[in-house]
C-alpha cells in the first residue's frame, strides 16, 4: 500500500505547520510543506475535511485555510473566549466548536455562516471536549459542570445528559479525551489516569483501565485495538474486547501530547516538537520515521492525499524507474509522448476535482438565488402582462375601425375626468382635514387657557388659606402667653364667681341646732 498524506500540527508559538508524508524506494519520507502564523496566541485545536483546514486558538478565533490554493481564506470570531476544540462533520458540511465562554457553535462550511449557537449548554461552564458520531447525526460534549451531554444535530437540541461525577468525582470536571470508534458502536472517555469504554447498545461501560501515568491522548487503531498516549512518554496498546494490555513502548522522552491515524499508520507528537510515524501491524507498532518541529506541539490532524496528488506521485515513481533502467527499447519520442499524456491526465483530474467542488458551491448559491429570482420574475411578469393587455386592446381598436377609436378616446377622456374628480375629492378631503386640525388646535389652546386660569385661582386660594392659618397660629400663641402671666384680669372673674357661690351656700345651709332654738322661741310666743 502506497503512503501519501499530510500532517498538520498546531503549536504554543501560534503557528500551524504542515508536513508531507510520501513513499519512495520503500521508505517513508517526511518533509515540511507549509507554516502559517495563524493566531495571536497558542493553537488549541486543528481539524480538516475535504479541502478545508481549520485551527482554533486562545485568541478567541478560528482560522480557515483552503488547501487547494494553500492560502488562509478567513477567520471566524463568534466566540468570546478561548476555543478548546473544533471538528468537521463527516460530510464536511458543518464545523462545530466549543469554548471557555460556555457556548457551542455550529457553522455552515462554504459561506461560513453561524447556523446555531448554544449559549449555556453546560450551565454556563466552559465546554472542553467534542466528539461527532461517524453518522454526523449526534455528538458528545463534556464541560466543567461534570456532565456528558448528547446532542441531536438533526433537530439541533440536547438528547440526554449523563452525570460523570458519580464515577469520576472531581476528575469529571477536567476530562482529557472524548472519542468515537470508527463504526460509532463504542466511545471512550479518559481523565487523569483512568479510561472507560462505553457501548451504544447497552449505554453502559464495556471496559475500564487504570494506568500508572496520566492519560493525555487516545486513538482508535480499529474496532478492537486502542493506542493510549501517556504523560511519561509511553504508548500503550489496549484490546478493548478482552480488556487487556497488549503492548507498551517508550515512544517519546516527554509526554505524548497528541496522536492521529491514517489507515494503518499512527502519528504521535510530543510536547518537545518530535513527530513520529508508526506502522500498526496486529498488536505491534513498527517505527517508520521522525520529523522535528521547532515549536511545542499542542494538537494534530491528518489531511488525506487527493486524487491529483496520487497521480503526480505515481508519475514521479514511473519516471524514476525509467531513468534507473540502463537499456530501453523505446525511442525518446515515445517516452516524451507518454510523459505528456500522463501530465495531461494529472491536469484533467485536477480540473475535474476543481470543477466538482465549484459545482457544489454553485449549486448552493443557485438554491439561494433561485427564490429571489422567481419572486422578481413574477413581479415583472405581472407588470408586463398588464402593459401587453393594454397594447393589445389599442391595436385591436385600430384594426377594427374609426368608431372603436372614437370609443377608446371617449373612454380615455372619461378616465381623465374621473381622475380629475378623484383629485378634487382628495383635495376637498385634505382641506376638510386641515380645517378640523385647525379647529382642534384652537380648542386645545382655549382649554389650555382655562386650565391656566383655574391654576391661578387655586394658587390665590392657597395663599389666602396660608394667611388664615398663620393668623390662627399667632392668636393661639398670644393666648398661651397670657395664661402663663399671674394676677391679671383673666383670673378675676373666676375668683368672683367662687365667692358668690360660697355666700349663696352659706345662706341656704342652716345648722340643725339653730332651727330647734327658733322653734322653741316661736312656741313660747304662742303661749
């Protein structure tokens, strides 16, 4: 099997770097293909699909690249904080991203419009990991709330949630790996030094593993075997069917930061900038080659080789074989013709690929533009039909005779008269409306004057009341002062009344002894 693909890595130094992997003389060669200063801060995630390449960074933006023309085509800025992960859907129609601002964004590829934004899917906490199912219909996310959430991408809403805190405790808030198997029948979660494999059928744990070092990255080699990159620089090969550790090797001096797979080749990258290629055979990894990156690698993705690139490489292989042969029965002219034919084939395939992609883009644009064009056409047709009907009537009248022409003239005159009448009616209505407005203005002015007079009267009444209140208060104070001063005429009437009352009481009340004495004298006198 021929080797041909491109490795793309992101670095802490804000660069996105590419390496072309080819096969020559039964050897795997790795050469630098491009380098782009894509961000203003460290690169956190890279992803590729079709001819699209995207990188996300701690500068809150996503950089887009067109790998056909090898240029940076744009930037997306719909997040307000560090973007932790990005991934294309399997058909390359959408790009999904997660961020520390607590949001998940879904963007359509091509026009790069934001189609869906989940603002607080993990209760406002940061969303760290993202994994899209191979079918493209569902995806998984984990966040700082310690919950694994499943999203229905067809309906654009959450399907269900699983609390990881019960099994992972505090590690549930800081998971390191979330990945689907190639078939989508299983998925795995890793955090700290643990790894768990779940099945979709039973929605339960299939296998769980514990390591001596922290799990940093994981990659499915196939449905049965999994490669685990550890903090201590080792790569462990696990059999998830039997739950056993098959193989373990020291791959890098520093931690294995990220891994990616292309067919039967595993690519591992270290934080030191070292990139290694391994051939996976049964349960063993065979070393192929090493490439050195000047920066500290943070993430990795693989771009498969296109058809045109494959044809070019086959052409180069054929030419090298021809030059290595010392004796040849073919003439130089025939060789040149074959070379030209092969070059034409390569150019044709490139043009076909470009045309196919352009057709896809054109179809999308046509679908958007057809609706607008149909609406415009309908309006134009309505206007044209009315004008045509009028023109046809006039032509018919001309052909039929002068009488009909006269009738047409009368009709036109009547129309003009009706228009004049309508104009006069409109003017009258407008004049009436103006008169009514004037009357309303006069009435409003009169009302305002009345209200002003009433307000003035009320103000005068208030002033009078205030004066009365002040005078009453002053009189009360004077009375209080007079009561406090003794020996004045105010107390005399009360004293005189008391004396009179006492005299009256003394006259009326006669003691019993005096009465008896008077009676005795009266009896004596009678005798």
